[in-house]
C-alpha cells in the first residue's frame, strides 16, 4: 500500500522517521513531501530519505496564510500522481485538505493545543486526529488518544541509542558539565504573541559558573553570544541533549526531548502544553515557567538549585525509568494505526 507524508518542520521528520522505516520494512511504499526549509532538508538527507518539495518556509504570518491554496495545489498534483491509500502529517493542512479532495483518509497527529489556526484549517476535514492522552482538547469521535508523547516516537529506548562521539565532535570531555540553552524565533503561527527568555545575557552569566553553555537558536545570535553557538549536525542534537547536565529554553519540543532522555529540563514560555505540564505534574521531569513578568527569574533560580545537586543526572534517570514504564513506543503505535487504515 501507499502512504503519503506531508511535513513542514524538522520535528516532523524526527517523529515520522521510525514510522517510515517500519512501514517500508512491512512492504509498504511511502512518499515524503516537505516544505522547502533548510534544516528539514538537511535532516532528510542525513537520514537517507528521498523527498519532494512543496512551498517555501515563510516567517511572515500573512505570507503563510496567503500561500495555503498554492501549497494545497502542489500537494494535490503530487498526490494525484502517487495515488496514496492514506495521507498523514503533524497538523498538516495539505494532508487533510488533499485527502478529502482525492477521497482518501487522512491521519493527523498533533500535541500543540495553542495551534489554533492550524486546528481550524486541519481538524474539520481530517478523518483521524491522534494526540497524546495528556492533550487538553477534544476532537470528538475522530479523536484517538495514546499514552505517550511525540518524542517517544524517536527517543524511546526501542528506537534510540545515544552516540557518545558527539562529545568528541564538539571537544567536550565525557565528565564535563554543559548546559543547553534553546532560543526560538517565535515565527510559527502557534507562537504569535508568546514570549520566553528576555535577558539572555543574564541567563548565560548566571549559569556559566556551573558548566559550559551551548546555545542552539533559530534566530541569528548577537556577536557576544556567537562563542556559545552549537556547531553540530541537526541529526545529532538528541545525543547532545542526552549527555547534557541541564536544558533550559523556549522550545517545548526540546524540553520534552530532554525530559524523556533523562536530562533535567526547564521550559520558559508564556504558553503551555499538555505534555510539558504532565511531565512536570506526574513525573517531575520538566519545570514550566509561563509567568510573563517573573517566569525568567524563577526559571534561573530553579536552574541554579538543580545545578547545585552533583547527583542530578542519576536522580533524573530514575524519574525517566518510571515514566517509560507508563508510556508506549509511539512509533509502533502510529505504524499500527496507519496500517489499520490500509
């Protein structure tokens, strides 16, 4: 059978990587269609996937909305030629729109409650909407929940083994403490109006005493922060998170990735997510700071408190083990779900 994957963000490639391998190993044919975005293309090439392009990645909100019909048209032409039995994506409007146009089911995955525009574009015409069980929303009879997180599609122990050579690549000692700081661009539609860390200089200054600071940023960094910039292949970022002493940043996805790897995680954003809330409330693997006025101050205080603990990683590993006992291999679940629609 044939499955068409629509992707627009690097995180989508991580999520679907093992699902695609599973489907191909089971004898199915897949096709990947991705928005023309540098990091996403780099990842697909690193993983050895073939792909087709549709549309450019736009930072401007008006431009994103204006090109929806154009992207649907390009995706439609690809689908008509490929003739898929099922279309899928992560809150991908082209998959759901085109699925309806060609009379084929669309299975849409999402874990982001505040993606309100995408929800309105995608969910009414999708056949299945699949979310983690901690998702704070209800899509009615088409809604399927699973006991896991998106990140457990590619970071579950069944599917991921950390590669310690990343430390050599970046000139880090295996016993060296380092802290990953993540900054986002706030250009995504679901990020409009949100805020995160306001004083990067103060954050770096406060944490630097406890280990080397490594910054990964969607924005161009100011010259004073260039020395902290991570120069690593995007397919190796999870290895870096795995061996980190602490993660602090504005990305909910990376906060969850760190948590499921057993790395203490601090998420700073005025918006919240059901999965980061559960990772804090149920497993104490993430700390969420969403207060616009004092969130950054409290986040730094929590980071300093954690970094004082020399046994931090061992404590988090036990928390991670408890979480993994509760949760499923999401790649296997998604593979089974897609095959059930074939």
